[in-house]
C-alpha cells in the first residue's frame, strides 16, 4: 500500500475517499449482470435502498460528476480502500478485498492511456516483481469486428463470453457464443479468430489492420494500441513485460477503449492482479458534462496471495525490527528511556511487557521475526551498556550508551543494513 501511494503520487495522483455505501441506483447496472448479483444491498433504518461498493470506479464517477466544477480537469486521483462482492471465495478472491486504484478523469488524450500502462509497470517493478506481463487490448478493436459482423446489439454478451477464454477455453466460449448468445458458427469462428491472434506487437497490429479494414471504430482502437505500445518501447520498457492480447475483454460493461490486465509469469493461474481501462461514458450516467476516464486497480489481496505462493513474503509478524528485552522490573524507566532513543532515530522497537527469563523473551522475538535484540540486565544498566544481538546470525556486541544512545543506534543500523528491506 505504501509503495502504491508512492508511485501514484510520483505521477501526480491525489488521494480521495468515497463512502463504503452508495444509493443502490448508483451501483446497479454499472458493472455487469454478475456484479449486480454479487452486490450487497439492503434498506437502512430510514428506508433508503443502499448498496456496498463493488469497486472504486463507479463511486469515483459519481464523485467526479458532483464535484468536477471545483476539481477541474484533468483530475487525477488514487484511492486505496476495501470493496465487497458476494462471490465464491478461493485463493486470492474474497468477498471483502482491498483495491489500490488510480484514475484520470476529464481527458480522452492517448497520453493518459500511455501513462496508465507506465504506472502499472513502475508499480510492479517497485514492489519487486519483474517477471510479469501487462496485456493490453482495446474495446474498439473488438467492437469494430462485431460491427462488421452486424453483431452490435449482442456486443455486451459477446464480450463477456470472450472474457471467459482463460476459464473455459476456446471450445467452451464457442459453445456459449452459439448456444447462449445466438451467433452462427461462422460468426463465432470470426470472433475467436480475432481473439486468438498471437505474436509481437508489430505482427498483431499488422494482422488487425487487415481484419478490421474498413471499420473506422476498429481502426481507432488499433491506433490507440499502436500509440501505447510504441510509447512504452520509446521509454525503454522491455517488450517482455507487455504485449497486445486481443482475447482480453474485461467483464465490466463500462469499458469503452484501452483495457489492461497484468499477469504474473510464474503464477498465471491466479489471474490478473492489476486491471483496468478506459471508460468514457460512465460519468455520463450522473451528469450531462462529458467526463471521460481511464485508470487501473491493483488487487492487493490477490497480489499478496500470489506473493505468498511464490515465497516472496518474509514471515514477519511485527512492523518493528528491534526487540528490547525486559529483565529488572525496578529499572523500567531505563528500558523506556533506551526504547525512546531508538524510536527517536526513526526505528521501530518493541519492549517486552514482563520481566521474564531471557529464553522465553528471545523465543517470542524469534516467533515474531524481529531482526535485532537489545539486551540489558541490572549489571549492564549500572555500567550503561547493553548487548546488541543479530537474531539471524546470533552474533552480538556490547555497546555503551553513555552518549545518549548514539552508539547503540549506530550498532542497530549496522545490523539492519545487512538485512534485505522488509
């Protein structure tokens, strides 16, 4: 969460918050039939029909429509908060989960599309994940083909079916398109032919030019894809970290242009851990003013589940790296004073609350994952010294704290500098 905030602020996004509850009419019909079914809804004591937000984008659109006069455009915001969906739980998918959103409201410029991709890239690299693939598509490409096939009226259902390719495969999607959506075998074949395009960005763009020749809408989507991918190449982002994937559609109905999904190379089965796209008409449901938007959301819970599976999370159960043992109950003020020196230096320290035997205290410190232990009994306190112990290597040194704790703090920092940042 801290890394997300840092990266979002670096790109000029400002923090906002919106209510967990919205009027039900604000939320329904904005995502998909599935999100409507998953929506937690009820009447409050005043008889108002309300729902718990299923994402942070719909409340943002309502907020922007209400306040854009004072906010001005483009308005760039980030929001890190829980959302709720009543779906079947599984690894990385929960009924309450945290999204780390960033969005730009009030511009149709391709610069915002490019910047969204760049934020995602920088976010994952700063988290420490370098083996990932940002998959990019554009709804206008898909809609352009559907228009050529005279399937405009069925576009929402078709896009939802395409979005299931990773779950039910080509055969399952083909069957759904024919049996449930009502496409002919030839129409389904054309749709799946587009979704199956593979290769580098240049090769896919070339094939799309041929497939969508004559479709103004489709060509507009192709040009957006070309602009985004060429910009990423221009700033030196390795092409191994992004690609055009014409099969992704994103299940939410409000997307209108560029869309993004981020997959982890070593754990693709967990699904996209950062997704989003352009939604140029969503705010129009709340205001007559045209307020196009684009953004993406890091799914924090799914990312942490993936990192846990990949053994990327250190088993630490405390935010404080320093543990301070407590022996002599008559010298509590001395322990508190030493702990205060350490905190004043910007380091976290936890003082054990009871004067137990050292073995019991160090067992606790080991279980909690502290990096350093500061140990001082009655004799050490009388001599103004203490032991500073590296709990990983078990090496320790005696340090005097007659200089107001400066030597003690330096000794702690030397140990912490040898340990990977937590």
